[in-house]
């Protein structure tokens, strides 16, 4: 294993090469711009996959989908949006793009997703404090795990607040055999390079009906009116997916079910191989029958008492590059530590595994603990902070073999003092 690095979730193309076939068609017809036959075909494939008579708009990113979903809910300056705190920043940043304020909701222990009881408490409190109810609710399928959507929808319907489901990590996950993203008013999907399927970069917004679909289409293409020249009566955005990226997506749809099956298989292996390792807990879906997670990433928690080799050296030096293959430019920190970070044994295990050629990462840092949101309202119970301190993501992608999982588990065992 010394010469092979095991990544969390590498993009995996169909063995038959359908992605290249559709891309070649785009080049052969010189249809390399946004929109085109591949976009139409990809949207049709997604609609068939999602079911529920939904319409889908393919976009340049999952973040764009969150943005347009909130915009279509009427979110604007001075509004508030209830959003899961335990998530990636793409769930909350679009709220601020619109001049609104995120109201962060902590997690419940079983799924690590939005706590419905805290959600209702927050709604009541915001009405009492501001005189108006939040404009939308954004639950998140953390690492593919379904949220308590039945209870969330019950609360949303009681207060007549639209739900924008952030299923960016949960493509193909189901609750009561219904695909995530099809319960609320809108649903968000992501096809980033490390997701269940990829379009290199991209996302989609699931809409409920033809009228909403048409309005989203308008906003995603600069909101141009039907004149022989460009006339704009509303502010729109350049958010549509390219015909090239959609070609990748069409090919990926031929292997999506294989990918989901593989991730579930890897999860089952981790559960079996780590069940007797003291101090390590594999996070699994509730065994009540409603939940069907895609297990985009598999996650574990380390007991704070667990000792890891090299733990005494954790947080001794400032990280000066992107950790774990993350792309793009990062700002070099001016401090080694923050007031909310993974426990030293978690960081020590990450470093130990990195040296063994295994990519592992901390779980998402809760948004209510991010400096940029220090003044945002937050309704917390400590769950997401506890999981952030103890949690870690393990490789689960299509290129992770059974032998890889065994090597990862053996590495974890060898790291324990």
C-alpha cells in the first residue's frame, strides 16, 4: 500500500466510457457552451431518478442551487432563514448573498442533522423577537444521512414556511423510499468532483411544478425577456450548466446506482471491522426502517480517552496548505488552534493516517462556531460541537476496495496506543 494513496471519494467514470461519448458529441457538434442536448438529457435523467413528477434545473454549482431556491422562496434583505449549523458553508452563505440572516439550528444525536424540536423552538422565538417568521428552512443531509424530514415538514407546514432541502451530499439517499430533495418546495443536488456522481463541477435544483421550474430557468439565465434584444426586468444570474459538464453527468447517471451500492458496502465493512475496536464508534443510520443513506462518506467518532500515537505533537505547527486534497487558495492562519477544534487524538489520527497514505478529514465545523457567523442567532444543544471534536471522515468512494478498507482499519488499530 506504500505507493498508493487512498482518497475519500475520487471521481469514477463509467467503464463503458459514456462520459467521453457525450462530451465527444458536444465537441463534434460544436455545442460546448452552456445549454444544449446534454443539459436537456441530463435534466431528464435526473427527473426520472428523482421521481415524484418533479422538474430539475441543471446549474453550475450546488451553491447556485441553494441561492436560487432561497431567492424563489422570496428571501431578501432583513429576512431570516433557519439553516442546519452542522454543514458545509454552501448551505448558509447564499442566505447572506441575499442580504438575509442565517438562524443556525443544532443537530439531533441520531442522524447528526437538524433537530426538529430546536427548529420549532427557534421559529417560535424568532416570531416573538422579530415579529415575523423565518422565510425558509434549510435541512442538510450530512454525509448523505437523511434528516428527520417527516417531522421537519410537519413543522414547516404548521408555520407555512417553505423548505429548501440541501441534499448536496445525499444524492440517492431516501426516506421512506422517497428520494431526498423531493419533499420540500425545492431540493438541492451537487455534482462536485468528490460527490456520488460528478459533472466536474455543478449542481441542480429540484422544483415542484412547471411554473416554478420556468421561473428558476429565468433566474439562472440572466432573467432575459422575450425580445429580439437583451431586456432584463429582474436581476438574474449566469448559473446554467455547460453542455460539456452535462455530458459527464449523463454518463455518470449510468453508474449512479453502482456508486450508491458501493458506498453502502464500504459502510457495512467499516461497521463489521471496527465493531470490537474500543474507543471507536462508526456512525450509522437509525435502524427504524425509514432511513436509507447513500453513505457518501463514512464517519467515526473517537472517545476522548482514546490515546493515539503522536498525540503529544497535535496542533504544534500551523497548516500552510490545503489539507486532504482540498482545492483552491486558502488563507494561512495566524494561530495553531481555535476555540472549537477536533480533539488532539482526532488530529493525531488524521496525521498518522496521512503518513500511511490515507486521506481522512475532520467532520464539518458547525457554522455557529465559524468566526464569520459569530453574531448570527443560533439555537444549540451541544451535539454538533461534540461530534466535531470527536468525528472523522473515512474514505468510501468507488475506488476504495475491500482491501483498502481492511488496510484503513488496520492502520487505525496500529495508531492506538
